[in-house]
C-alpha cells in the first residue's frame, strides 16, 4: 500500500501538468478544479443549474499547483465542451465564468507555468482573456518561470490589454528558452513591436525563436537578435510563412552574430530569390539549413546556390502542389536535391508525378525515415502505388499515404514493399464511390505479416469532413491487436512538418 502511495505521488503531478491538451479530451478535470473555489465563487454557478453535487467534495492532491502547460485555445476548447454537456443556453456567459474561475484557482494555489501558448483567433478568446488579465498581472509568480512562450494573435479587436500583458512579461520573464511569434490583422503594431523586441533582448538563455505569418514587425524582431544576450545561446531559428523581403537587408549581419546556431528551418516562405541567397552566401559561419518547405519554384538558379552552400545539412524537405506550375524548374530542383542533399530524413510531396521523386526516395533510402504523400490529383494515385513500393527502404519510422486507392494497385504496392517494416503507417483512402474497401488487403499483407507497429486507417469522400475510421471498430481493433498491431486515431498518429519542427521546444 505504501508503495502504491509513493507511485501515486510521483504520477499525479505529471498527469496534471498539462490537463487541457486537446488530444486528451479531458473536460472533466474542470470539475476537480472548481472544488478549490471558495463558497461564494461556487454559488455563482447555481444560476446556471450547476450545484455542488457536480463538484467533488474532497480531493487528494493540490491539483491546481501542478499546472505547467497552458494554451489559451486549449483551455477554452475544454471549457466549451464541458459547458455543452451541462446547459442548453447561456453558453457564452457560463464559459466566461468557468474560464475566469479556473485562473482564480491556478493563481490562488500558486500554480507556476513552464509553457504558455498565448494563441487567440476568436472574439471569445479575447473576451475571456480580458476578464482574467488583471488576475495574472497581480500574480507574477504564475508566469515568472515560463520557459516556452508562444504568441499567436489573429484579428485582434483591441490590443490594449495585450500590450499591458507583454509589458508585464518583459519585466517579469527572463528565463524563456523558446519564443514563437505569429501576428496578423492587428491595428497597432508599434507598441507590440516595442515590447516583443524588448522581450527578445531581455532573455538570458534564449535557444529557439520562430517568426510566423506576415508579420509587419518582422524586421525589428529579427534585428533584436543582434542586440540581445542570445549570441552564445540561440541554436534554432524557424521562419514560417514569412516574406524574406522584410528582413533581406539585415540577414547577414544578424546571422554573423550568432555563434552557436545549429538549425535553421524555412517553411513556406516567400522571396527565396537572388537577393536572399546572396545574403546567405555572405554569412561567414555555416548556414545549417535543416528544413526547406517550398510552395513554388520561381528562382531555380538562386535555389541551386542555396543548396550548394547548405544542402548537406538538409533533413526535412517538402514541396507542394503549387510547384506544378513550374514543371521544368521542378524537375531541375529535384535533380539538385539529389545532387546536393544526401541526409534527408523526412520528405513530403503533394504532387509525385515525376520519376525523379522515386529516384530521390531510392537515393536517400539510407537516411530517410519519414515519408508523406498527399495527393490532390486522382490520376496520380495509380502511378504512386505502382512505383513507390519498389523504392522504399527496409525500415521506415513513418509512412503517410493519402490518396484514392484502387485495390489492385494497392495490392501491387503491398507486394513490392513486403520487405519494408513501417513503425507508424497512416492510410487515408479518399473514396470516389462506395466501391471495394481496401481493409481486406491491409489485413492480408500488413496485419497478418505484422509489418507495422502502429496503424491508422481512414476512409472518406472528397469535400466531406466525416470519415470512417478503423479505430472506431472495436472488433477490428482487437483483431489487429492479436497480431501486435496497435490501431490509433488518424489525427493522433499523423505528424505534420510543423509538428516535427515545433516539437523542438518540448
């Protein structure tokens, strides 16, 4: 019994560090937290028909004290779902009350955040934040120990409270190791620019920073790295959907100041032109480009120079369907990737209609461990299934196929790849009609031969949000388990390039 209590004391704080993560679907934790309100605060719920019978009378631990990870959208998502199960009307008012009550509980019981993802995109997010901001500002211990901070704001109706919050963080948070910025549709950028720049400069151990979306203040934020304390600490920079035109004039001088930079990630950015590449070529230190995801191939000569300088560092490579518009350049670019990039681990494409795609996969077979093919063109499905199985390496960590499967072509793929073990296999069959399911072939060639460890299988129709998942079929899941194959939800097993890159700060 004493042994069980010991393990319980170890496990409970870990389980309650991140209670509102959406993947946990853990809405009932809210009832546990409401137990810690005083009687006057609990009485406010009576008018919504929520009485003390719903709130536990006793708890074993100080659960609010364990909170370490918090996301604005995550906590509100959980509150919404919990309220939906209790009342038929007055949803918004009750949501605001629950949201504020949770913050009261966390602050009263001296919770201390390690990670705070300040993500807001709906009016209700801003309203709930406005109602709780004063509480946060009066309790600096709640945010003092933050290591990971994300600021993503879209369509802010008013930034007055956000500016006050950022000013507060600049004075009370200097232990941040990873910062992520993404802002759009904001009226007053000047004050936000001031405090975000100050936040970067004030950090003593900043290791990861990301700049996202079309940030009008990108120039000032990026330049702040040159004047900060991070020249000997910053090891990772992520550029996510930004336009390099906004920082082209300071690229070299900033990069030359960063002494321990190990990873640079460029995800779907614009202006990868000769001006950009010339700045990169002038950088004295190695430019360790680990990820390159591109929407189109406008500047093939510039991209060649970029790969000549840093292609040997490239690990994650993705190009999307927009590249189809530049067919000649696309083929040249794939040839350049094969020539200069020999260490690719993760490869994603939405348009695998070129034989060079399969040559690339075959050439990097010794290093590749994650492969995603997500097709938007029906006429390419058969081509993929007939070619892909022949070039897969003997072992893959992750394979994600989303296309319209023809059973005969799928069988060819399975036979050709029968010597490949795949730890995580995700299959999304985009059905064109109520034709033959491919589940039979998955059982015959994958399940019975135990060729995968984890499997997610989904069938859907184009432009239909609903999907039929293998995970929802209990008898089928049990059958797979007998063959040592663990069936999981499709969304839980999928990994995007953003999931890979942004997981760096976990």
